[in-house]
């Protein structure tokens, strides 16, 4: 992990993999040591906190609404996320979030693995997220959600799923 002190950005290395588990309401029940290190929290501080403790102000609510809508339908989700560190810094991740199931098919919790977002992905997604934030502030989350879905449709190729589109943006 490298820290760019001018902008307080923490840059994940290619081997940094952040892992966390949260309950059905988004409260963290497990966080691996690299999560604590990158986010700047002491060991144990994140457990019991809602995952939005690391939500950066530059992240559109519409993106999280779509994410949670998919998870509640028992679907896995790929997402590009800018997270806030405890010290005010930030870091970008490519997240894979999936439900973990009980034997009866009900969702037990959610597991998220995150690695560094690629520069390619950031070049595509950062202007979009800025646009979504502007739409949210002037016209509301619902219209921003529609704009995000339109973005996905524009990038769709041969009936790709939303997850495939985000994966292809990352790689």
C-alpha cells in the first residue's frame, strides 16, 4: 500500500485484498487485517459498525441503492467504490459482493472482497459518479439511478449483465 500524501489517497497494491462480512442490514461482522490497515482503523473498531462508516461523500446514493436492490434479490454484485479512511483519506476499490446462504436458501449475510480499482475503471467511472451526484442534488436519487442504468446499457455488448459490464470496465 502506497500513500499519496498530497491528496491523501491510499493506493492498494496488486496483492491487497480487503475482505469483510456484514449482516443483512450492512453492519460489519468481520473485517480482515488489510481492511483495518487501509481504512486506518484499529483492530476491532469496524466490527459492529455499519459499512457506511467508510462511505465517501463522492459516492452517489443511487449506486448503493442499485447495489442493495441486487443483493436483496439474492444476486451477487460487482461495483466500483470510493471509500473514506478514518483519517480523511480515501481509496478506490473494485468490489465483489455476494450473499451467503443458509441451508434453507435464506440469506445469512453478505461477503465482500475488494481489490484496487484499475486506472481504466476510474477514468470511466469517476466522471459518471460526479454526474450522478449532481443529478441527485438537483433532481433526486431516482433520476440518478436511471442515468446509471442508461450508462450500463450504453456499455452493454451482446446481452452482458450489469456485473459483466463493471467487470469489463475494471479489466
